[in-house]
C-alpha cells in the first residue's frame, strides 16, 4: 500500500525503513526495551541492527531482546479495585463472540442502542476518561466536538498503531479481547453520528490482524455490524487497515493520510480533525485502550469509573513492564499509584544490576531517576517532573547502560522515524543523534549547538514527535545534568 510507505524526505531513510512487502518472521526487534536488555542476548541485538528495514517494536518487551515468532507467555495482573480492561483477559480471554457475551460483553451496546447520542457523550464526560494514547485529551470533549460538527457524514477511527517502544497493552487487548474494541467503536459511532469506522493496525502485530479479522467477520455475521446494528435500523460498518511500519502514523493526522493512501506525514492544524478529518469529514480518533474502557463505563456507570484514580486522572491505566523487571508483564492500576510501587512491588525490582532510571510513557518521555520514584503515576505529577503518562510503557534501565547511550538511541530512533515534513525534526534529529554518539564514544560536543538544536525542535516542530524528542532531552538535562561529561 503506497499510503503506508514512510514519508521521509531522505530517500535512503525512506528505502530503509518502510515495511511494505517485508516478512517479519524471525526478525529481531530494535526497540528501546530490547536495547535496554541487549546485554542479555548481544548477538540478537546485533541482528536487530543488521535488519533492513529494522523492526520497532514487536510488542514483546516483556521477553526482550525479542524476535518475531518466539513470543513467550505473558503475566497479567490487576491492582485496581475493579478490573476495567483486564477482566476478560484475567478469565482467559474472549476471542469468540459467544465467549465475550458469556462474560457479560454486549450489555453496553444494548444500552447504547436505547440511548440518545447526547446521553452517551454525557456519560463519557462524567466518567473523566482521558485519551490513553499519550496526549491525555478528555475523551468526552472530543466526542462532543465531532458530534457537533456540521456534516452529514462522520468517521470513527481506532488508533491501534501502538508504536511506543515498551508498550504492548493494545496488542493484548486486540488479541485476547477484540470484541470489546468492536463494541466500544460501535458505541462511539452511535454517540457521534458516524456510520463508518476504521481500525488502523500496525503491521508488527500479525497475530492481532488475524484475530481481529475473524472477530470482525463474526460480529458482522451476528448483526453487530452492517446496515442495521442488532436490528436497530442504525448503520455501522467497520474496516481494518494495516500500516507498514511508520511510527509517525501514531499521530492522528498522519494516520488519516495513511488510510486515504496518501503520504503518511503530519497535517498542519487548524483545521482540527474533529471538523475536517478523514476524507474531509469530522473524525473521531481514539486509541484502543480508550475505546476499550467505553463498554465498562456504559455498563457500570460513569460514577463508578470516576471513583477510581484521582481528581486529574480518573479510572485505570494499563502498564507494560519490560524484561529487566523480575516480574515483567501487563498490569492494570488506578491512577495515583507511586512509581516506586510500580517498580518495587509490581515489577519486583530489577532482576540484575542497579536501577539507572525508568522511561515512562515511551521514547518521547523523560527518564525518571530513582530519587523521583515517589512521584504518583498520573498526568499532572508526571508532567511536573518533565515526564508523561504516555502510552503506559515502563522501561527499566539498569546501570549497565549509560545515560548517553540512551540519548543516542532515542535520537537514532527519532532520525529514522521522522516523516520529513519539517526541517527541525528531519535535519535536527540525525544531527542530535550524531552528537550524542560522540559523547558515548568519549568525545566532547558543542553544548551551545546541542541546546540550539533542542530549542528548534521544541519551538518549531510541526507535531508532537519533534516536540517530544525535545522534551525528552530537556528531562534528561534536568534529571541527569552530567550526562554530557
């Protein structure tokens, strides 16, 4: 699909990084979680860097360094008062519609079909649900904006392009609970007045594609999808679109370009996609975890959801713990849990070495040093230390890795993933990667030039990718001030 070829202005980078017509089987992962665990299998890490194009990431961060096809069993645990997202997974998953309904699935859809759209939106607003894809935007506000847009046609899109290295929560929701996402998307469509949905899935999850494809066919046969959802006379169709490896397609405007078979680069805003999105129509884009919370909220009521977490961050969040923890796996927690509890109690501490820091929320977030682990896991507290909730990936780094190596790896990743749309990101990130590599190799760099490039990324990047790289660098300077020495 030409829509999914990485839109890099650098032809060499473009030819090296897209995954069109590439077999994934046996290929090693070059993600940050695998980088953190590279000393556990050095040859595999070398193999990962020898791949053309490289794979980032396979969603196997709990068994890193990973390769496609050698997945390991996953530990799943809920530490919230009520399991919102992991309830079916804890009971063995629900890959068939029959199993899903036996476990209580479908109740929310029945309620939604007898509700007016405004009431559904009001429930999501009252729940305090915020987007789980990284930005944390209030979900109900986004739904209301799409519903209010002046158009006869609207779209709902599920962002399943879980590209943040260290995160694998969406992968397991897709593989073991696909009907929850389908139900959430139908409810979202009913709420905002959309009759067509798209599920945008990353290519690095081939098992998820097969499972979701079967689930869609089963849902369609059972009348959940089609011209009259469960005989209600209300139409909702759902199509699956597969990406080809571009990290920037996790940004919603680049994702929409990809669905439209256009170059997957970021669109300038305004206009916002809630007014002018997919094919020029109002469009709702939510990530998988956000949509999967919707059926629980509709079934149990918004007050029950809002009672969990804290005032700024309501409800629960899935956390992905990488392989350097003694107990890696997928955890559901309520917002507000201290990072120290996440690291020492849930994760059991590190299985080797001493803790250098934890990357919370993906490669565009900062590194939290051990002396800040009492910070609560919630939006405001993490932002106050220059970090973010992000997608919920928790990558622990031990002291066998230097901070400079992490910085160099993040900017190497950034250089390869830039869509090439704006100069600060396209030209600045490779130069920053080169400068960080000089530090790793024992050299000295021009600090003034480094800071000027970071400032350019921070203030003039077109989208959150370049700004996120800058925020990462600023957080490193704040918490590890001697990393350049």
